[in-house]
């Protein structure tokens, strides 16, 4: 992780040594008393934490926060429900690239049992989202919803620009889709076997432009990662200054 995230309430008490974040600070970052590391307040500012002391049971930290809040993302991802191992990758990488929310929708070609996976029912998905945000040196956690049908997802994820990836009828190349700088964007990607004809009609009726990414057939997670990168580039989302290398 490139930043260690905390809930606000956690900053007022010591961090237990068995907490994975404490182990990361001590074993990976190798911080000792008096040394600092990068921290973030979930959905809040970034800052620095100083190791005040290390006891047999706790890591005692003090925090100092920046005054500038990171900007919120304006991209929402609709993803057709996929196999859990695929969804784990989508959760992590979409959170790393930066989306405001993810809606994992039941599609005509989704297996109905996917929504019953422990990934969703146990709350495991939150761990993958958090890992993606920490990798990105960010603090804003995207919202995640799962199990609605595609029509409900379309209604929920209203945006100024609406794009659906499609291997078959996506005549417009994705990088040529017209996007207004600063507009809110919804990107829809089907489940592992793509959209049905009825779903394409539903998306078109809701104002989605079907767009393609060339002749190669991509895995769902690869298509999502590539498409988010293209959408961020054409929307100007990456025109905000140099990337800061925070790797240890």
C-alpha cells in the first residue's frame, strides 16, 4: 500500500499490533519511534502520521492532516456480474484508477449464483476496494452496490455522458467518444459474455453510446481497466498535474 487509511474514530486511539496496518508500518515500512509515514482519512484529507511509541500491544500514532481535500471522481462503473475472481480484480483496479461508484448488475448472461458469493455476502469486497484506493495514494472510497438488474443500474447511475462497451455493435472507437471536460460519466461493461440484443436496445434507449476497443477480445477486467484509462484521458481527468511517486 502507498498510503495507510484510517477512519476518523481510529485516529484517537492506539492501533493494535495485530492490525494489518500496524504490521505494514513496522515490518514493511520499517518505521520506528519518531519516524513518519503517509496516511489518509477515508473520504477526507491526506497527511502524515508519526510513530510516537511501540508497546507490546499497540502502535501509538499522532496525525497531522493537509488542508486540501482530494477531488471527487466523476466516473461511475456499471459492470455485469461476473465470476467472483473476476469481480475481485475489477473492484481493486477500478478503485485504483478512480471511480465514484461501482454497480455490479445482473445481466441476461450473468450466472444468478454470482450475487450469492461470499465476496458480496461477507463484505469481503470492501477489502479489495480499500486495497485499490491505498495503492492509488488516494482517500475517497467508491460506493459499491450489487445485485440489481441492468435497468435499475442504468436508472441509478445517471450521468452526463453514457458509454457502453460492446464488441459487436460498438462502431465508435472509445477514444473518439465526445466527452465534455468535467462532465459526469457512466461506463457500462457487460458480464463475461457481453450484452444481449435486448440489453443493447435498453442501453441505447437510455442514451448510451456503444463504443469499441478494437478487434481483440479482452477479458472483462482487462476491458474495464483499459476503458477507464481511455475515459479518464479523453475527459481530462489526468490533466491535473504530475504524478507523485510515493513508493518506499
